[in-house]
C-alpha cells in the first residue's frame, strides 16, 4: 500500500512537470518604426523610374519567433504579406503611391499572435511636389451593417482622412440606394475625423463613399460601402 502511494505521488509530480514544460508565452506588444505614419517616405533606394526599395522597421516582440508584414496599396487596394525572422524587411514598391502597413508577431505553437497598429505613408516620387490625400477611411456604417434610423429619420456617417501635405479643403459625400454615385453634400474640411447626419428611410439598402480633395485639386476616394437601415 505504501509503495502504491509513492507511485501515485510520482505520477502526479511527473504530470505537473510535463504540464509546466509545455506552457508557451504569447508574443508581447511592439511598435512600428518606419516608414513613419501619415508622412511621405523620402528614404529608399531607387530601382527605376517607377519603383523604390523601402526598408520597413519595427521593434522586437518578446517571445516572437517570426513576423508577417502586411502591406496594402491604398490606390489599388491590392495587398501582400511577407514573412521575416528579423525586425526589418526591404520591399520593392511603386513610387508616388499611398500604402498602409502593419506587422503581426507569431510565437511558438499554441501562442496567440500579436498585431501592431496600422500605419499609412506615401512613397516620394521624383517629380511629385504635392500628394493627394490618403483615401478616406469609412468608420460607420461599416459594410453590410444594419443601422437604426433616429426620430428625425437620420443616420450619422463617420469617416476619417489624413494628408501628408495637410491641405485637404473639401469632402464630397455620395449616398444613394444604387451604387453610391449621387452627390448629397459637399463639406469644407474642418478636421480629419468627420461626422455628418443624412436623411434616409427605413428598411432600405444604401451605398456611400467619400472623396477628399486638397488645395491642388488632388483627390482620393474611399471606395463604396453598403449598409441597411431599420
């Protein structure tokens, strides 16, 4: 009986030791470094008249064993994901175009991955003096969302937009029940984050977009989102 008791204790201790050995730690949060957020990237090696090699850099994440760099061309909305075992990566991209980027840190098997913030930047072009605004980001309503109409038969549109030259002058807001091509309001720029109440009817599907225009006539479009009212 005594030997049986010792055997149970041994099995218990071995089991606890094995569980401890299999514990994994999640990667810690980290910061992006460059290209800087909401700025024109003046660095990079020129490859040809239309491309540059840009070096992306970010801080290290403790417990990370690898990183994924997500880059999106904000003009074409085409993205790419690249892997790296270090905290920097050189990527060939088109000049004079806007991009967003973020990094995801991955740990050992069983650990949760951690994502950085998403930053935006323009790649400097040889002959570009003034850059178009970044495409407006539609915050609310989100795509396919269902939105409650208030007592005034209105809903609130919310978007944000930035510009490396800080010269946005106008927003044009489009809204209709077909394809988002009907201009309903033109607003003078006041701030990056903007809200606008618009008249709608219940139980309809609407499409909307925002176009930002700067003082040089450069413009960018958010693309079209659709939502339902109730």
